[in-house]
């Protein structure tokens, strides 16, 4: 039986990664799915949304900083991915953590004894990944289990 950790940042790419998992795994072999979103404690940019509403969220955060919640946006993202995967198994857990995304994803995989991590890659070029850092790249190189990076 397989325990899969699916990481989401609320983007369309992370939603595609979850959908790709559905096409790869036989539901009978799936024991559990855990879905994680990580919010940086001092986030200066809004959490992405699966419908590409980043501009709206950024505007909302500027107009009413007290009314915009990164935690709430992250919770919506994990719930959206959970909806996509519930037909595979009813054993779906969601979590929102604070910290550095790659570190928290790797830590969660270790704590949960995940058999596989599924994460969407943004498709950035090599130079951008080096300069900006890549969550998928860091998870790939530090994870305690296999990592599936989708584009």
C-alpha cells in the first residue's frame, strides 16, 4: 500500500500534478493521500490560486491587508486538491504549515513516512531556478522518498 504526499501552492500546475497522480496510480494500491500547503511566515506575496487569481489576491492584500489571509488561501488550495483525489481514496488528510516550503514538504514526508511526493514544477529555466531557488528542485534532492515532479 502507498502513502502519497501531494504538495500544493494553489497554482494550476500543482492541481495538474494531483490530476496526473490519478492517472498513474491504481486506487487499490493507494492507502492514504496527505496534501500539504506551506505558507511562509512573513509572506510578502499572496498565496497562488488554482484559478490564476494571483492579481486579484495581490490587490485584495494591498487594499485590505487585515482581511486577506494566507492561511485561508492555503486551506482553500489543499481542499481543492483533496476534492480531486477523494475519488481515489477516502483516506485524504490535509495540512497547512508555516515555514520554508521545501523544508516543510521534506519534513512532512519524513514524519508521515510517505512513499512518494508529488509536486508541480513551474517549468522555470535553469538560470531562474538557480537565482530564485526552486521548491521542486530542493524537495527532489532532499526528500526521504521518491519524488514525482510534473510540468
